[in-house]
C-alpha cells in the first residue's frame, strides 16, 4: 500500500480530529485517488477502518472537502 505523509499544521483548523498523528505531528495516509472519487457515505465507512492509513486518508479527504467548500465561499 502506497502512503504519503503531511504535518498536522497543513490543514490548520480543518485538521481532522479522527486522524492518527505520530510523535512528530505527521499523519501517514493511503495514497490513492479512490478517496477523491468516493461518496460521503464511502468516506464515512472508511473513516471507521481499523487500518490507520485508510482511516487517515478518509478523514483527510473529508477535511479537504470542507476546506475547499470554505475557500469557494
């Protein structure tokens, strides 16, 4: 499974509370385009995953969508 990382400060106040953070403040997430194409329902299901990188990818996508909506206002 291909993963990427980002620092929790990258999303500011939109940082997802459900994301797992390492001791340095980084989030490791599953790097796949499926999250950007997923429905809200699918993301909510994946946000409950026992696999940390999948859970982080789903909650990060939810947060990024909220941030995009705020930016477009």
